[in-house]
């Protein structure tokens, strides 16, 4: 059995070792060497949010008619022709109401804001090459999906003014939990 004094001395020695170890690691002698520093340009490339009220939408525009061939080329392989029947999420064709036991939740039936389509497609699709679409193409694909969900007409142009003005079917289906 060690005396209380000896025990204190042991703890002090351990603390000294721990401090020395932390100092070595924080000096950068050994790091996992994963990733790289996110500089201002890298952060700016990601900080391109589009908000429900349309803030952040760029200039440009597009219609469903222009979006249809783009969808066939770049999206249908995963989402199916016309956004139905592929291996990835269905993007149109919801039949069962949200109040049913087996609701069809898709971008047309469930999403409250049309502007989310622009944000999501520009940021994340096509899944194999996110960020590769031009803004006009993203507007056209957003218009195409809205048209396939019977929300707008085939020749309605979607742009920074018209896209936020689209009233989605489930616009009022969410409860606001922050002020
Ligand atoms: C290689 C397969 C692939 C391709 C190609 C692809 N997607 Fe997707 N997409 C996915 C997958 C998988 C998801 C689900 C991802 C998730 O929820 O994070 C998804 C999700 C989506 C969603 C959100 C669906 C929801 O209900 O949450 C949209 C909108 C979308 N894709 C649009 C597009 C468009 C437009 C294109 C063409 C430019 C495209 N996708 C091309 C695989 C793909």
C-alpha cells in the first residue's frame, strides 16, 4: 500500500507524461494526414444555398421542354424514364396521398418548396458527377420535374422569380418549429 504522499507523486508523474504526449501530438509530429485544409475558395464553392424564398438563385432559366432531353441523358438511368420506375428515388407519379397508410412521398407530393429542387440538383446530381450541370440546365431539370408532377406547364420558364413563386402541393404540410 502506498502512502497518500507517494500516491500523489505517482499521479503528478502521470499528469506530466500526459501533458508531454499532448504537446507532441499538437506540435504535428504525428497526424493521420487525412483530407486537406478547407480554404476560402473551397468553402465558397460549397456555400451556394438556395433558400425557400429564392435567395441564392442565380440568373438564367429553363423549361420542362428543355429539361426532358437532359433528364433522358443524365438522370433516367437511375430514376427511370420520366422519373418513375428506376433504381433510385421516384421523382414523379405519386398516387397514394400523404394521409394514407402507404403514402407516396416524392419531390412532387412531399417537398414544400420548389427551390429545393434547384439546390439539390445543382449540389448533388447527377450522382456520378455532382456540380457538373450549368445553371440553365438545373432550371430546366427543375422545371421538368415540376411538370412531370403536374405542378407547372411544359413551357413555363423557371427562373429566379418564377421558381420561388411555385406553390407546391404540400406547401403547408409542415409545422414550423423555430421562430
Ligand atoms: C447514378 C445514379 C443517379 C443518377 C444518374 C441521378 N441520380 Fe438523382 N438520386 C440518386 C440517388 C441514389 C438518390 C437518393 C440520394 C439521397 O437521398 O441522398 C437521388 C436523389 C435525387 C433527388 C431527391 C429525391 C428525393 O425524393 O429526395 C432528386 C431531385 C434527383 N436525384 C434528381 C436527379 C436529376 C435531375 C438527375 C440528372 C441530372 C439525377 N438525379 C441523376 C441517383 C442518381
